């Protein structure tokens, strides 16, 4: 995620250099051909071009709104993950009242460490990364071995958390009145997992992308015919500037369509996971903490 609040126009021009070069070259050919041939059929009235440009702007705005809603929903889910990761250990500390203090501390530590593993596993799951190498230090060895055969590791970790809460209840460490509250937290984490998977596995309907690209191509190709008479040899420059505006709007939608990836504009999933990891390790009294992730060149991943 870009955290500096600034976007480089030069970088955007460089990223779109091929498309802009094609538009500029085509406009230049049309301008020169019209100047040499001076044919009236090469002039298109501005009214239909204006109407098409307005329709294209509305269509791209609609697509941007749809994509941003996905992006904001993903950010809201991650915000719920952060809040839940603070609530869950507090609940455990409050509700683990039975047994000895040593038993309470052991269960509290185990559940907190497994929740760290869940958060890191969720990050790897959403970014299609290796998971076990990053969570093995927070789990018992036999549990890590069982997870090698599991398709959905975050879901399996939540299931294991439920089993350990049930075990704590049977041992009298947590009462029947407090057990539903902690189980509700696990349910919320499962809902966050399912919501993130929904966004990750449900691409934007192809019609949005296909139509946007095709309409932009048509518009950029016929625009020189409408403005060449008035703009004359400034036509390629004007066409390129207008095309850059449409290309940028379309590219912005492409960049945030998959919010859990590792591109500059995607959500800082790694940084959020690391922050939760640090907080929970502090809750259980650890002093050797992993370093907090900082932005690199204004980008926080």
C-alpha cells in the first residue's frame, strides 16, 4: 500500500508508455494523412465522440466503484481481524478462572500462539505463499505434521482452537457461561476467513474489463478524426492526454481489483499480520519480538 499519499505522474506515464505510444503514433498518422489528403470523410462530428466519451467515463467510474467496494470490504475484514485479535486474548485472560494459575497460563499461552499462527496462515493463504515455514515455531511439532495434509490451514487452526477450548472447559478452566463468548470470537475469525476467500476467489465479471478495454480502444482510435480539423498538428498530443486520463482510471481499477496481492496499491497484509504477532507476543510476556515492518520507498506490504 502506498503510504506517502503521493503518486508519481512520471511513473504512470512510464507504466503506460506502450499504450500511449500506440495512441500517439495512430493520431500522428491520422493527422498527417488528413493534412495531405484534405478529405472531408476523414472528419467526424464532435457530438457523437463527446457522447461516447461521456458514456466511457460513466462506465469506467462504475467499474472503479465496484472494484473499490471490493477493496474497502477487504480492508474492513482485516480491520475486524485486528480488533478480534485484541479481543480474543483479553477474553481468555478474563474467562480462564478455574484450575491452577500455571494451568491457566499454559492454556492462555497455547491459544495465543496458535492465534498468531492463524493470522500468519491467513496471510499466506490469501497470498498463495508457503505457510508452514512461518508458523511452525508457534505450534507443537505433531500439530505441524498434521497440517501438512490439510488443504485450508487457517480453517484447521480455528478448528483446533475450538477443540482446545472444549478441553479447557472439560478441565474446569473455563465456565459454561464464558465458553460461548470465546467460541463466538472463533466464529468471527471464520467469517473473516470466508469473506477474504470470497474476494480472492471471485474475480470481477469479465464483461467489466473486456468492455472497458474495447470501448477505450475504439474511442482513442476515432478521437483524432473528430479533433484533427481544429487541433491540427496538436492532435496527437491532445489525444494522448485524453487517453492518459482514461487509461489511468482504468489502470487504477486493475491495480486494486485483487487487494490481497503484493503490488504497490494492495493492502498491507504482511504489516498488519506482523503488528498482531508483536502484540500477542507481548501479551504472553515475550521480550524477543520480530521487527515491525516499515515502508520501503513509500510502499508498505
